[in-house]
């Protein structure tokens, strides 16, 4: 059991170590870390969005500037077309002498690139460049103005591409006699948009700086939230986590503060009867009522607490995590007890072999020494004494027809001789071979009770006689086994709990033998009792007949 305790302590200590000690290390020379990747991703995304937004802003601004210049040009053309002197000059022999100076003066005052006035035949009557007077207007967009409609459009004229506002000129009778075209060259509008865009550029730069700072802060925060792990390490941990949980023979649950099951490994789902298609989280009170009612989920640390899953007894461990959740581990009690029994049985066999080895070595040394001293008769007497004692023991157990139990009693005799204890098999003890089918259980019951008696009598003061008596008898109703010793007895505070696992007056790590004996006894349908008789401590086992327990 010391081995089990050591393993439990190791697991307990390991479970409390920081998780970063056990994560896979990133491969050298691989991609950038998550912090650098997040930083570059956010900066690239922000820069991309900034470029798109800047492009949209410039486009909208250009359209707005063009619309503004177009409406301004249309207003100027409308104003010029309504000047009485301009309308009247259309009837003069040389209208350009009146119209051109007046229109150019207006052009300079309003800041337009050009104001062109043409007659019905599209001949220029006013133009910023004198050499182009009298020539045909260029652009091919006078159809609608000459039809009596105002327009704003972009066209390529004699001065280049421009935004134009064109208005018809009406005579007093309402007939179209000409057209006024005011325009702004496109480079002018583009430069205005560029100036506004340059004014916005510092704000875009400030936004980019903010993106850089926020990216650094966010990437560092995310890295801390992920325990400074890289995505590859997290993926490896998840894979290991699933594999380990699936491989465990113990059931594992993770229960949150609200009593909800957040995780259940396959073994836990199997033992609790949780279907694979059932959604998590589940309420503990529905899945495992005994655990919910036990109050273990309000504790910090519990080990080997006995609970039941329906009718199945299990040993439960509860570990509280730093976030308030609880890890609950549990295993079939029968499996653990079977392992403990195997360890106990192995230890018992080793003790018996060691006792026999010591005893026979002592006898051989004695015989060898007598022969060397030239006393063969005394050596022969020692040999005859050993043969006689062995024969007496064999005679006593001759009525024990279960070989494993008989061998156990012989081994205990040797062990008692080594310890200086007087072990007796009560006269009349017998056991028929029919009990051989439960020989393993009988061996464990008798072996643990006798070993417990040995430990009890060894606590007596030096010089006292240590005696252990074993009685095995059967009748039609079943089997009776008694182990009596003249030790100090069970301390009063422990008498009501002596058969519980881990309860012992001999210190920590003990208290398994009587628990195993009681479990095996009850497994055969019997009872194990403790009482005092005539100053002796008595452990009495009563088992029903095999006919009633194994029909």
C-alpha cells in the first residue's frame, strides 16, 4: 500500500504544478508567434480598410466637387443668359464686341476657367481666347441647350476636359437664340479634391498609429489569456487532453460553480449512463444525485470518498481548481480493492517466504555448527526436532482439505516462530474440500485476521507471552472462523470504525487488512464480528453454507 500511496502523492503533486511545465515546445524555425501574427494581421487589415475608405472618400469628394462646380457653372451661365445687354447684343451686326468684354469681365470676377457664348449656329460670340472668337463651339453638347433645356456635363472642349453648365439664351419672345457655357477645367476640380484629401491625411495617419498601439495591446492580452501558448501548442494540448481522458480507466468530470457538468470523459459517461448525443452541460443533481447531495463539491480536496452510482460503490476524489470549478475523479471500488488485494496477497507471500527462509537458514546454521563441533548426535536431534514439529503442524492441518488455506497456516506458523509468537490451530479444526471454490477469499480473510493478531500481540511489553489461536470449524449451517489473541485489544475510540478503510491505531498508510477481510466476508454473505472473551480479543467470521450462497 506504500506504493499506492506514493503514486497517489505523485499524481497529486503533479496535478498542482503549472500547466506550462507540460506543454509541447514550439518547433524552432516555424512561423511567427501568435502575438506577431495578430499584430501583423490587425495592422494589415486596418491598412487595407484605410486604403478602401480613403479611395471611397476621394471618389465621393471628387464627385461632390464636380457637382459643386457644375452647379456653380450652371448658375453663372443662367445669370449671363439673363443679362439684358447680352440678349440685346444678339441682334447687333457684330455681337461679340458687346458680349465678349462683358462676359470675360464676369469670368474674371467669378473665377471660372471659361465662359463661352454662342449663337444659334454654335458660333462663338465670347471666349477667353480672342483668337477663337467666330469659330464653331467644340464638345457636341449643345443640342439640349439649343432645345431650351439646361444641362451639366463633362466634355472635352478647345481648352481640354471640363465641367460645364450650359443654359439657353431666350429672346423677349421666348425663342432660343443662343447658348451660354460656363466651365471649370478638370485639373482644377481634381486639385481641389487633392487638397481636401491631403488635409485628411494626418487623420488617417493618426488612425494608423492608433491601430498599431491597439494591435500591440490586444495581441499581448490575447497571448496572456492563452497562458502565453502558441496555437500549435494549444492544438497539441487539446489532442493530448482528449487522448488522455479517453485512455483513463477512471471516470473524470469537470463541474462548474453552478453544479453543471462541463466535461465528462468516455469512462465517466459509461459509468453514469450519459448518452453520447446528450448535450453538455448537464446538472449534477440529475446525472449523479449522490455526488450532488454529498456536499463534496463545496470542498477543496477530497480523496477516496465512498459514494454510489445507483447501486455501484465508487471511490471519489475531488480537486478544486483556481477558477472555482471542480475536477471529480471516480473509480469502481471493486477494481481498486482487487488491486489492493493483489498487493496484500503478494506481500503476504513474500513475508511467508522470508520467514521460512530465515527459519530454515537458522536451523541449517545450527546443524552445520554442531557438526563442526563434532556433535553429530546433537545435530541429529535438531533435525529430528524439526521433523517432529513439521509433522505436528501437518497433523494439525490434516483436516484442512483446502490446500491454499492449509499452506497459509503453515506459512503463518513459520512467521510466528520468527516473531516469537505462539500460534495454535485449535484442536478439532477442520474444513472440507467443498470450500475450495472460495479458497482465495478464505485465504485473504484468515491471512489478514492472523496478521492483524500478530501485530496486536507484538505491542505487548517485552517478556510477555504472545499467543494467537485460530479455530476453523463447519456445520450444516456454514463455516465459523475465529482468530483470538492476547494483545491489548482494539482502542475504544476505534472500535466503531475499525472495519473502515484507512482506520488503524498503527499510523498513516495502514488500516486495509480488516477492511478487506470484512469486504470478502460480506461478499460471501457472511458477517465479521469483534468482541472480547476471557481477556482475549476475538474476531469471528460466520459464513453461510455454500449450498445457500451458490445454489
